[in-house]
């Protein structure tokens, strides 16, 4: 921001003058103005005095000890980005598919309102004991805990970081997937697992497209 | 580059640069840039992070020392900065130099951990470990006293002014990079620098009375 040519230098202009980057027109003012020149020189002297204040060198053994301490602290940490890194291989498209499937399932009640139920949704992955299927009076949490299909989704999603998923373009509120799936019927969960199973069979489908 | 840092890099490049090793070229070893070390670290090679620490520990420690004015706190802050950097390493996208990114981490650690109170600076006898060749003992003491006074005054500046002053004056970062590190505008950085110098002048005048 430049001040009018005749005005005294503003704060940022004084810093520009110290840096030697002051606008030529303002340099004319600085040269002619004793007040501004004195101010710049005064701050320049302070800067020079400060510049000479070196950080004292720590004891010679310090650096070795420092590196050892950092190395030790880091050794106790998981590999950075590990939670995300595991998705970089075949799991990543599967995870994307899982996220999309959750969205699809959320829409399923609307989509299937006027459609017949799927003719064949059974699979080795999703087969449930008959006693556990569609018990409207059962505890939904206990039922889901025992549900192999949900276990697949849970295993895939439990280590997801919301910020990382958001950065990948998969936006959802924390807990929304759980909220959605808790509301699914047994048929819908089977369908979700079926979709996931299909995706896991062909994990590179996303990459190829 | 120190001998121990070089030997560490030799260990790091061994799997990838057999030809360079055979030729005994130290130059090829120094070609291991920060981005490569970051990649290796994310791949699970913790020695790569050790190399990054050895490369940048002095700069990070200096930032922290100037923030707090004493060795113990600076050492703790620097260690914390590296630990946080390690945890967030997967977020380093290479848009800036690794050193700049590390400055950002270190400054944030300092800004978050350092209270608004005046930090405890060290007594003079613990501050200096360096001699200047050909300098008389009296002159050395005078120089060290001046430097200690300036460092103590800097450590009393408001936090943002302190950070701006340190990064600009001692690490010679351009205003734009400082603005990125502090999450502010270039104009605000210049204003902070101006006020830092003006306040430093007042503090030095007070301490000389």
C-alpha cells in the first residue's frame, strides 16, 4: 500500500525501505524527508544490533543426544500416514467403493420403493444364519455386531480419518456412515455387502477408469 | 554436512544407488534431497527421518531458542517440533521447501506452547560457548552481554512479532513465506516486523537504564 507522494512513509513502506525495495516515487520522499530518513535509520540500527545476537552454540554432545531423543520418540510412533497409506494399493478403490456404497444404500429405500426386491443377494460373504435375519424385535446393535457383512464395512472404515477422506473428496460428517447403516434393514445390509464384495473382486476398476 | 550425517546418508542410499557407492562418489550421496527422504520415511524407513533431523535440527533449534531464550525450553520445543513434523509428514506435499514446512511446524509449536509471559532467559555464564578468534576477553564479554540482552528483549516481544522478527531477521525468509507460515497477509507481516523493531528499541532502552 503506497501513501501519497508527500505523506510520510507508512509502516510497510519503512520495512520496504529497510529491505531496499521501496517504490521509486516514495524513495524520493524518503530522501527529502528528514523525519522518515531518521526513522528508517533508527530501525536499521536496531536491526543491525539484533542481527549480531547469535544463538549460543550448545554443548558439543547436545546434537547427538538431541537426535537420539527425537529418534527414540519417533520410534514409538506409527509410520506417518500409515492409516491412509494402506489405502494406496488395492484397498483404496475398495474404500472409495465402500464410501459410495454407503451413499447408495442411504438412497436405496427411496430407489426401491417402487421396485421388486433383488432376486439373489446371497453370497458366501454375506450369508447370515436364518435366526439372525430380519428380526424386527431384536437389538439392532447386537445384530449388527454379529453381522459379517457389516463387519466387512466396519473393518474397512474404522481406521478412516475424516480429514483425509475429506481431502480425497469423500465428504461426510463424522459418524454419518454409522448413522446410515444402523438404519439399514437386513436386505439392505446384504446388498451393501454384495456391492462391496463385487468391488473387492475387481479392486482396480477405479484405477483403470 | 557433518561426517555423521554423511554416513547416515550413505546408509540410506545403499539400496538405491549401488553405482554411486561403487564409484565412492560423495556427491551422489548428497543428491538425496529432502523430498526423497520424506518419501523414504513414508515408506517406513525411519533412518530417513533421522537424516532429515540431522539436516534441519540446527535451524529448528535456533528458531525455538530465539523464541524462548534458553537452551532447555528450546531443546524441548525443537524435539516436539520434529515429532509433530513426523506425525504430519504425509501432509507435506512438496509445494514449498521441506525446510520452510518445518519452520511452519516449529513456529506453530512455539506459538502454541509459549505463554504470553516473559520467558526465563539463561544467566550469562550458561549462554555462550563460542569464542571469536583474536578477540580480547573484555571484548568477548561485552559482545556476549549485548547479544544476551538482545535475545532477552526479542523473547519479550509479542508472539507474532517475535515469530516475524526471528524468521525475517535470522532466517532471512521473504515476507511472503513468513505470511504463509503464520497464516497472515504480507502487509500484516511487514507491520509486525515494523512493530517488532520499534518495540525492540524500547526494550533495549529499558534494559540499558
